[in-house]
């Protein structure tokens, strides 16, 4: 098994805890499904949120999905003028037999514009 990294992002429509849970949960579910992963394959997940998101920790959505024994951490993105607002990004470290080129990075909705080169 190799250690791989999976990227992803989602833009929220509004800064509300329930909405964040829903959208971040959808992002994590898509990352797992598209890469054929289970929670046991996760090593850790870094979450970042743009400075305009205050309603909850993005990692709370992972816990609600049952990802309870994986180290999670949240941080704030840089406050760059003109950056896309209300975005949660993830960097998940996983164990996988897939070659690096076969890892599916997931950018949902408008967040696909952030990384057109790797968004699937």
C-alpha cells in the first residue's frame, strides 16, 4: 500500500452549520466513492475554510459521516482579494494501491473552477 493524497473542494451557498454539514459531507462521500475508499483507508484529513465561514468546523461533517477515528484538523485559508468565497477545501491522506495518476480529486459545483486541471 502506498500513501497518497486526495484534494477536493466545495463552495457553500451560505454560511450555515447545517448547509456546511450537507455540502462537506457530499464532498467527503464523493472522494471516498470515486476512489473506492472506506474510512479505514483514511490516514488523516486537513480541512481549510475561507475566512468568511464561521458557522461550524468543516471536520464536524466528517464525524457525522462516521469518520470518528481518523485525525482531522481545520485551518483558515489565506484571505486573498478576489478569491472565491465560502469554500471548504480538503487534503486527505490515504492508503491506496492506485497509482498517483488514478487518484480522483473532487471539486464540486462552482469549486471545479479552482482546479480545472485536476477536477473530475
